[in-house]
């Protein structure tokens, strides 16, 4: 394709101007790999969540059913005999079924804890940024105090007193994860209340929760949703870590961290036992982070390329 020429007509008494080629447009970056990666990650999460919700209909076996005659069976997916696609563990339980049911716990803890923490942190952050004064000082000092405490010590103390149950685990994560939401909501609210359109809304008589719901929350929702995705991933990792240490949901409920902890003695003889929960945790956390990064780019005009 020939480059178009820009020809300037000569003025009276001037020599004919030379043809100057038009400047070429900068080539646009191809975003297909990032596009496909985010869509694949989102699709994987949707499939994983649906499989966890409908686990009784999807799982091929009972996750707690033991068969010692079929213990340590190799996965049929990798050439092993038998009917277990991902093999069995040291008690003859089907690993695919346990991974699906383990996803139930991880997704529930991740989504519920992140949602409750997001609601609590967002409300406190907006109130601190809007009303300022003593309320702001109290909330932000509480944020600083909670940040100073090590999470593992807090989790050990709460579990020792109330026991290792799913509601207790979710409560611990909510108590810990509302801090980033509060900080972000506080900073964004301070920016919104300093804008001209917010001052105009105040000037025409808008006050209280109405102005917060209509003029503050919609303008800070995008970054908060992005933080929510990363908190989901962190909550899943924390739940798996606590289960690995024996502080999560007790047996016989299947969890990914518990499966990893039980497979430590079979790394050499039955490699598929730690592989299944390890890959599940890695793929879920990686997919959540990819989706969160994509959402961050979509909502941040300075980050778009």
C-alpha cells in the first residue's frame, strides 16, 4: 500500500513545494493474548464454582468413601489402570471427588470472607472520609493497630478459644481483610468530596446517606471491586495454609490444604496425591489474580494500553 502524499500548493512567486509523505500512524498493540488469558481465567473460575456448587452431581465418588484395597491407585488420566481419573490417596479415596468438594470450602471461604470484609471496610472507609474528625481518627487508628498484629498469632488464639470451624475461619478472615478496603475507600472518598460536582450536590441540599450512595459509592466502586478479587485469592491461600497447619475445617470435610498436609509422606511413592490439590490451589489463585489484573486495567484509564 503506497503512502499518501501531502502536496502544498505554491503561493504566487514561490517555487513548487516538494511532496512530503504523510506521517505514519503508530501501530496498535495487539492485546489478543491478554484478552484470551483473562477470558480463559474467568471461564475456569466459572466452571470451578459451578462444579463446587453442584459437587454431589459432578463428583464421581463419595469424597469420604474409603477403599483400602484400592489405595494409592495411579491416575487413569496418566496411564494408570482403574476408574479413578486422578487416582486415589492413602485411604483409597478418589482424589478428583475430594478436589471438587475441597473447592466448595475454598470458594465459600474466599467469596464470603472477601464480600463481608469488603462491605464492612467500604462502609467504615466512606464514613471516615466523609465525616472526618473524631470518627476518622478512631477508624484509621484501628486500621493501624490491626495492621501491627501478626495474622498467624491472631488466628491461633481465636481457633484455640472457639475451635476450628468454617464460621470461625470466615470470621477471622473478615476481621483481618477489611483493612485494605477501609484504606482504599477512605482515600477515594477524600478525593470525591473535594471535587466540584460533589460540592455542587451539597450546595443543592443533598446530605447524609443519600449523597454517599449516589455520589460517593459509584465513583469508588471500580477500585474496590478490583481489591475484592485480590482479597478472594488471598483468602483462599490463607484458608489452605490454615488447613495445612491443622487450623482449618476438621476432617472428614475435604479441603485442599488438608489434602496437601496428608500427602507429605507420599511425595516419592505417590506423586499424584500432592499434585492434585497443589495444582487446584495454583490454578484458582492464578485465575483470580489474572481476572483482578484485567479488571484493574479496565477501570484505570491510566493503565490502559
